[in-house]
C-alpha cells in the first residue's frame, strides 16, 4: 500500500521563515516553490501527496482542488479553515495517511484516529536531505534508528503513537 502524505501547507511553509510580510504574489511564489520541492521528493519516494492551504479569509465560496506535478492541492472554502479540511481528510483516508503538521490540535486529532503525525520541521529536513543530497537521504532511517538505540536507565516501551511516528519516519 502506497503511503499518503497529508500536509498542512502553511504550517510547512512557515518552517524556518516568516510569511506574514509577504504580499499575495510572493506568497503564491512560496507555495509554488514548496510544490516543486514536494514533486521532487515524490519522484524519489513514491507516495501520494495532498497539501491543504487556508482559503477561509480570502478564498472561494467552494473548496478548490487541483492537481499539479503529481501533487493534490486543496484550498479550503471561504469561512472554513484548513484544519477542518485536514480533519475531514484524515477521517476519510484513515490509517494509511501520515499527517505533516506541527499544529498540536491536528496532531492530537490524528493520534485519536490512529494516523501518524510528523512535525513540519522534521519533514522539511527530510525533503532537503532527499532532494538536495539523495545519497544521504537513503541512510536517514538507519541514522534515526541508531540514535534511538541503547540508553542507560530504566527501560521504557514506546507508546503506540511513538511507534506509528517512528514507522512513518522510516518510510519517509
């Protein structure tokens, strides 16, 4: 079964930069750049990708969907936040989905629905490693596993949520 990444668009765009001072053309350029990065990532790591952006303040009266470079792009409708669209898509797609967001409420919701959640900054790091340095990206899962290896002190079993997140990270 192919992994499906469900991405909180502006949350991922905000990693390492502030978008508050951008005008609408600059913001569109940033969205396009992110879609290009995700498309390049998708070529290296076969998966389905849906990215959801807010349209609630200045969007369309209906939800807008388009497909570009193999990436499904969704803009929430006027008056609806992207978080609500993401929650609906989590319900519809279920446990084969991996949420990419640092929004605590969405992460908590995904956990209740048995969906893995990866913080946006960790995923951005994966994109950069995979696209900019493909050879290094191949060994990423092994490095993470080694770092989480033997520890001193009392043993602690990871929670189901932690196990799901680790499994999702290995696949990324």
